[in-house]
C-alpha cells in the first residue's frame, strides 16, 4: 500500500519496497520512533487491526516529537492511505478519529496531531479540514541531505 501511495503522490525521493521494509524494521526495533497502524475490513465493518480473514484496506505511519511551542508531544501522521476501491466509506475518518481519541498508547500523550497534504489532493484536504485540521501560519521548509 505504501508503494501505491507513492505512485499516486510521488515524494521527493523514490520509494521502494526496501525503504518501506527499513522503516517498518526501525519502528519494530525502536518503537519510540514510530508506529505503523493498519485498517482492515471484515464482513462490512472496519477495524483498526488485522486478524485472520480480514483484508487490509488502509494504513497510517505515525511519528512523534516534542514541541516546546505546544507544550507536549505532537503526533505526525506521516502517511495515511486507503486503497482506492475502499475510499469514500469513512475509513480515513475512522483512522484519524481513532488516533485523536488516544485509542493507541502511542498517541495518548499527544497534545496535537499534524499531517501534510499535497496541494492537488483536494479530497484529502477537505477530509482533514472536516476533522478539524487547520493550516499553519508557517510554511514547512526542508533541507535534504
């Protein structure tokens, strides 16, 4: 699914299965760095975890950092993706709302959630705004090494 996300919305660097596997290994080895969350569907109901007989239909990659400005932990939704055939069913909303409710220990201490959205992805932006996300006054700048 991560490769599908980058096919739809290419990033600054090429994505490969090797890079994705490295990210997941790093999260498993060093849980403080991040968490991968999956969304599965079973008989018409969605669950934020996958078990036997359930189809994976979406995922999110989460990272966190401390913000002095916000007086606490900020959870960054680094990637959020729902497979095309499952979109417009509320799965993205369910994932984000579950995270914001503190369903996962990784997110419980978060004082804020943030994410980036491509300017051309108007549907995703509308979803995030409906969920309460607002644009920041400062622009994000990045220096790649």
